[in-house]
């Protein structure tokens, strides 16, 4: 790293101490311009150079913050920003309201579906109750049918036994006849 010596150090020191004086020295009438200097965009002149003070303890320098005049476009930019932010927030709130309306409609439709399902289940329950009542009224007849079936089975067994016995008797009779 190179260190500045002599004239370079003096130039750097003068730039750091008085930047406005250095700029005016560069734009002096002998520097090629004959018009007085005006700040760009019609703004007011730059703030004065920061004030420096030295204290008695080692020569520490302090600087006060330069206060620049407000740019006239700042008010316009702020109002534009607020308008755009308002539009953005209104859009966000509108989207949120639409989401809530959608949820509300979905809840209403779901409620209607549950009401329909409730009506269907009530009808099914009523029909099941009717079927149970009819079955209960038919139960004595079903019991009679089961009893008759048992008797028929018993009679069938007796008929088979009788048939077997009659075949034995026939065989005996034929045996006796042959003798």
C-alpha cells in the first residue's frame, strides 16, 4: 500500500477538510466555464461543509451531519407511493374478502348436502323400522313354516322307514311263497 507524501497528502487533506471549496476551485472561471454554477434539477445549493471542531485531547475531529433541503419531488413520490400502497392493500383486502365469500358459499353448500343426507338417513331409518315391524308381524308364520318343515322331515323319515319295512315284508312273503 502506497502512502501519499508531500503535495498529494496536502491535496487529500484539503479535499477532506473543504470539499465545497475544492469543487469551486475546479469549476473556477479559469477552468473553462463562464456561467455561474447552478445545482442540477433546480435544487437549492448544496449544504455547507460540515463544521469541524477539535478538542484539546489529541485533536479528534467531529463532524455534524449536513442537512439537505427536501427535494420537491419527494412529496409527489410519497403521495404516489401511498396511492400505490392503497391500491395494493385494497387488492389484498378484496382478495381476502373473496376468499371468505368462497368459504361461506362452500359452508352453505356443505350444510345443504348434510341436510339432504340427513333426510335420506331419516327415510332409510323409517323404512328399516317398517321392515322390522313387518318381519315381526310375519314371525309367527315363519315359526309355523319351520315347525311344518320339521314335521315334513319327520314324516319323510317315517316314509323311508315304512318303505324299507314294506320291502322286507315283500321279500319275506316271496320267500314263503316259494317254499
